[in-house]
C-alpha cells in the first residue's frame, strides 16, 4: 500500500512525508541564512566584468561590505526566490528518498558503508529531480535567453532543444 509506505510502520520505520516536510524546512532555513554568501560568491565570480572589477581584489568580506554600503543590505538576498524554488524541494526529496531507502532496507542502524550508499542513491534521486530547476535558474541568471517566465522558458527549451535540454550538463 502506497499510503502505508509514506506513513511508515509504527515501530520500525520513519514516515516519509515527515522527512520530506522537515527537509523542506531545513532547505528553506539554509537558503535564507546562506543566500548572502551566494550573492557575494557570485559577485566575486563576476569580478572580471566591468561592473564588479574590485570584488576579486578586495575579497569576500570587503565585497560583502561594499554591497551593503554602496547598494542596500537587501541586495544580499537577490535571487532568493529561484534558490528557494530549487533548494527547498531538493532537500525535501533528498531527506524523503533517504528515509524511503532506509525503510525499504529496514536499516534503522545501518553500517557506515550502507549509510554512504543510501545517501549517495538519495542524493542522485534528488539531483535528477531538481536538475530542470537548476538549468532554468542558470539560464535566467545569465540574462542571455530573454525569457519572460518559467513556462515560456520550458516551452522554448523543449520545442527547440528537446526535453533533454532540461537535464543539460547533468553528467558533468
């Protein structure tokens, strides 16, 4: 029974839906906390462009301070929505996949090797599931494609490049 699998057995299994929910909450919290570091990292990576020439010279802390002083503190959370759309379900899928695998293998106390293998499989599932969001996020951030919305981007990509374009560079 699918519902019983999601619920988990009372004594021996963890409920998969709780793992998904707690994974989503964890992903949201980490995204909200770490987004400023992602913005600073992006500014440093773009330091070769004319706009951010001093970022690489000054380093992470001074780039952070420059963004706050010269622009606005809220700029540190620029790009938050695409990150949330990608990370929150990704962490939820990872946690729930790990729980499902653990439940199926009845592995409440697995060996280190078994734990590593279960985590690797769960991470692979999460990566495959979230890859289309990563591709869309990257294309939107690049500004090279002129998309006006997510649905339009998906339609254009699948029409002209095929469905495989949503998994672009997955194996790299």
